[in-house]
């Protein structure tokens, strides 16, 4: 491909509204342009990267036995109503009515369509197992699109679905997908961690996420270097150091009241009573429908709302408004506590509060109780509620946990029979008994892979593409395009490389060498060949590796063998 016949609109400066490194570099390198919030146009270089990612995905999915299909983005409401998700999913689903006033939606995932199709095409155990996959556009009305292509309202996804006769067969399909995903991310040059995760709205009996470490990530994971434990913080269970009041400050009989005038936060209570925040309990009121619930975590901890939702059996909870707190507890937010409750019947306490005595609100403004022991001075249910912190003990081996920011690039779910039962996807087993099909769902974001690769592989000058997903293999730069000898040599090298299967971008612009070199570093093609004055003086061309910046001069006729040698090393890296 020739630069002068291509759309490669590079930028010298970072766009003002771009924060993530991948967002800045993908804009500057001319890979994408933003049409609207969370909606992007992929320009030729960006499309080539996505095509290469998709090629890797297809190869591994086909190797797995997957069959590629295409399912519609526009879907009828009926199938979502049958699964129960039409009412459970909130504003993130795009909904519309057709000209006949029938409810429709733009698909954010395709479990319902797969179950609908299976109900009509699968008859017998002889038809199982099946693996169906697609690479298709998805629509999701994100409340806060950000970080470039990492969180968008329209995106491409590879989603695959396994259909099995039973849970044991699902385990086989699930583990095969897990191995295939590892291979995909390795081939795409990503560093990744497989973590336990919460199935969320997908439902099912288990799930894992594939996380690429990056400062631009919106998720956090807890990882243990000692035993390999890894989990999303919404599921991770750290073991905090024991806390609670010193024995000398705990009343021998009942908890004692202390005045805490104008103290409304943990920090203010701790300062007035001269105790550590870890010696206090943070009492948080939530509403589940019209029912109030009190959630308790240690004063130095934060509550994870996804963990609370699991403790509530999946019920949706929202923070109670100040007037609701006053109505149900008779006190302002900063004075709420779990002792002698009158307006709340359910209290859920974090596991870290099982031992020790603490300071809690007395449900009267300006008053707190000292020496309250959870489970003794008030009744409660126990659950893991707190956000795991760095340095807390690993739940498996006890060694300190680290918390890392990550980009979710893939996820896999054991769906079980939920969707099959809702949409009537059954089969007859070998005994003629009708049984529901057992499903699995598996997603990968091609654009997230590309953005994560940029986050993990870049320097001050631009992108450093991993070999497998680079838009081109070789960036050919003739310095003086008006020099007939240089252009003839460049065209000859281009032809030889293309004939050997390498994709070549030739920068045939009549520009200064410095401009061409800056653009070459910015777009990040793995190998650069410069055809310049050294050709006439020494009969050589300069070959440079983008990642290491290692340069070598070789005779023009040896360019192909040198590129092959470098490519072999890059492909194996």
C-alpha cells in the first residue's frame, strides 16, 4: 500500500479530550475518529488492526470446532421478555418501536437469539454438542463512554455459545474455550490475567474474566504472587488485619454512650474519640424497593455494592436518601448504627467484623456507642461486603494481595439451563426424555484487544504493535521519492516482500525524512526499511526494529532474508 493513496491522517499533538494512552495514540496515528460520544469510525489502519485481531480469533475458534454464524442486531422484545431480562436490564439497552408499534431492541448480547435458534434446530442428543460464534456489532447505551474505544456505545464483539447435554459436558466446553482464549491473547501479544468474576446479569453458575493490566483500565483485580489467586475486586476476598478497640477501652458491661457533637463522618468521629478508623463501624442504609436494609463495614473500609447485591440475593439496592434514613432510623446519616434498631429489620455485616468491639452510631444525633460487639449487641447476617485493599491477606495462602487496574478483554460464563428453559430449547436424550440444553457464553472485544495492546506496547514516540496484529509488517521509507534509483530500489524491495507474504506500507510522500520517521514511529509498524543515501554510497538499506530500535545495514538483495529473520523472532515473542 502506498501512503499517498491512503487515508492516514496522523496528528502531531495529543487531542485535548483524550486521557488514556490508547485513546491519544489511536487518534494521533490515524486509526480512529470519533463521530459522537462513544461512537467511532475506524479508518484504514484501525480497520486493518481489527481485521488481524479477528483473524486470530477466527483461527482459534475454528480450531475449537466453532461454526460461524451471523445473528441480527435488531431483535424483538418477545425473546427478552421470555428470558426475563427485558425488565431487569435498565437504561443501557437501546429500545425502540417499529412502524407497527412492536417493541424491539438493539442487541447488546445474543443469548436469547441462540436459545431461540436452538429451540427450533436441536432435536436430539445426537445434535449435541454445538459451538456457534459470530463477530458482530453490539449496541449498549453507556452512561459515561470514555477512554476511547475501551468503553463505547457501539462496539464489535466475538461472542460464542456452547450447547451441551449436561453440566459435565459444559465443563469440557468451558475449559476448552478458556484455553482457546489464552491462546488468542498470547498470539495478540497481550499480558493478561485470568480471574474469578461475578456473572452479573448473565446469570449462571460460574464465570471468569481475562484482564490485561493497564493504568487505563476501569476494573481492579486482586492478585496474589504467592499462590496465583486472582479475582475481580467485586468478588475478591481479602483478609484484613484484625482491628477493633483496645481491650482497655472496652466497657466491662454494656456499651457506653459518648457525645460526638457535629461529628458526621468516620474521620470526625475518630478524631473526637481519638481512635483509629478501623475501630469504628460504618453503617450504610440502603433501600431494596420500599424496604430499608443496613449494611456494615469497618470504618477504614469501603462497601462494594455488587457484593451487597449478592448478599441480598441479587436484589437491586440503592443508597437511602437522607430523609429516608431519618424516617426509618430517627437519626441523621452520620449517627446511624445497628443497636436497638426500630425501623430496619435486616442488618448485613462484613466478615471482618466477626471479632472485636467497635464504635457505632447510637441512632441519635451527636451520640455514639463505644464497645459494641457485632453478633452480641445486635443480630446480623454475615457476608463479604468490603472492597479488597492492597496488602490484605490472600484467602488461599495468606500472603499479601496486590490490587491492579486492568482492562477486561474477554469473559466466559457457565449459563446452565436458564435461557434454554425460558425459550424452550430442549432435546431428547438417549432414553427419549426431554431435557433442557445446557449453555455457555463467551465474549471477546476485538477493539479492546487493540487498545490494550497499545496501552501495553508503546513508548514516547508512539505505538509498538505486536507482530500478529500490526496493520503492516514492514514500513518502507524511500527518503527522496524524486530520486529514480531510490524509488526503483524501494519498489523492488516492496515487490519481493509482498511476494513473500509480507504486508508493506510504502511512504511515498514527498516529505522531509524527519516527518516520515516520526510518522513511522507513531503508527508503530514492527519493521522499518529506509532507502536513502546509503544505497548510492554503500549499496545498502537500513533496517530498523520498532521495539528495540536496533538497526542494521544490509545489501538491498538481502533485505528479504533479514526481514524474515526479524519476523521469526517477533512472531515467536
